[in-house]
């Protein structure tokens, strides 16, 4: 039960934005019945008013209409920590070392400055961390616009010679108000990272050394160059640069792996699995049950396309899934954002890489 002064303060806040038709305690929770049917904008304004005072409102529809309930907010410490800087430092080191490993054999195909292993490693490190960092800053900017408090990005160091970094995460310190905000929070990171990956891909093609395909096949057999399955977006870049000569194929400097990895990270994050950015995107318009079904379909898709270990990891995390919820459970996703979902599928199609198909075509 709340004190009389608290009830008075919250009543004044609700009355500024809604027409209150009833107020009472329901199940020990202060509850207001309101007349309005469209609550998206006034509810968000109400949230901003009461969040500063330490309260969290929710909006729900039941058989009697729309009710707004209030709960005391859990206080999350916003104390600055040196951990993000330390993690970033270690990630720079693991990425730079990985870049040196990847540049040793490739540098011989290029003139200055790409004949330098150190130069290749530096460019690779800057490019990869820019893709991941701007991806996270896309989330942070979207969160700031929507009034969601978040931490600084926490980079995750990887293993040089394999995966130099496991990406980065930001931690949410305040709730998401409505489904529009949930969609924006999910999609902003992949869009930002994708745009940077496009720039890195263009730079990679501009820096490539074009050699006869027979020579590449011979070098591949000798193990002097490696090949990777390319996302569809790489095919468009290849078509644009193919005018350099028929029968020639590109040998890329090390930075192309940053572009490739950026595309892979973008596509995987767009899948509708609750731990990923796509989980927020698709939960903004799918029911909890529909989102669960979409998650398991995505897991099967990952297994069929060669991401077995990643799929197993996600399955382990899904044993006790936490639903992605919003405070305003009345308002629907805006029409413009529903249309934008087509763009999400388009970006997924352009960036997804099939590592190893489960049923290869002969």
C-alpha cells in the first residue's frame, strides 16, 4: 500500500494525461481506470513524469477497459565502472593480434601500404571495432531518444586466430515504454552496424588485388589463400567492380574479414530469437507464443545452415527464457514500423552467410 501523499501525487500525474473514471487498489496495486482508448502518447508522457519520482506505470486492457497500475521502481546503480574501458582495451589487443595472424600470407599480394602486416592489422582492428562499436552506439542513441537509460558498451574479447571478439553488449537500466520503442531499440544496432560494414566492404573491394582465377585456384590448393562463403551483398559489390577485367578475381587485404564478420553479425542479430536484437524487433508485433515459435524455427534454420554451436548456445540460454515486455501493453506497433519489417527481412537476406548447408546440392 502506498502512503496518502504518494497516491495524491500519482493521481495528479495520471489526471494530467488521462480522464480518470475510477481509482482503487486492485490486488494491493494502485489502479486507475481511464476513458481514453488511444493511450500511446499520453502514457509515454506519464511514464516520463513518474519515472523521475521512482514509479513505474503499466497499461493493460481487460474486459472493463484500460487500466493503469503503478509500481515502485527498482533502483539500478548508474555508478561508473572502469570495466568497459578494460574490456575495450583487451578487445583491441585480441583483434590486433588476430589481424597480424591473418595478414602474414596476404600482405605479399599487395604493394605499399598493404604489404605491411602491421598496417593490415591496424586497419582490420579499426574496421572491425568500428562495425561493432557503432552497432552498439546505434542501440544507445535509440535508447537515449526514447528515454531508456543504458550502460556504455561492454566489448567481449575473443580468441586471436579464431574469432577476435564476441561482439559487445549494453545493459538496459530502465524499462521500455511501448512496442515502437522496443522495435527501434532492436533495429537501430543492426542498421548502424550494417551501414559501417558497407563502407568497409567498399574499401575492401577498392583495395583488392585482381589476379587470374587459375592463379587463385592454385594458391588455394597450396593453402596460401583462404576462401569464405560470401553474403549476397558481396555479389553486388563484385558485379560493380568486375569491369576491372574478365577472368580476374579479387584477393582482399585482411580488412575484408572485418566486413564479412560485420555482415554475419548483422544477419544473426536480426533473427527473431529473444537473446538477439531480432528478438526485440519481432516481439514488438508477435505474441509471446508466436515469438517462441519463431525462435525455435530460427534455431532450426541456424542448424541447417552451419551454425550448430551458436544454435546450441542459444538453445541452452532458452531453457529459462525471459519475455521481452513493455509497459504499455495496449498500444500496437505503428504502421510505418510494420512496413519497415520488410526492410529487416531484406537486410537479413543480403547479409546472411550459409557456412555449411545441412543438405548440400550436388
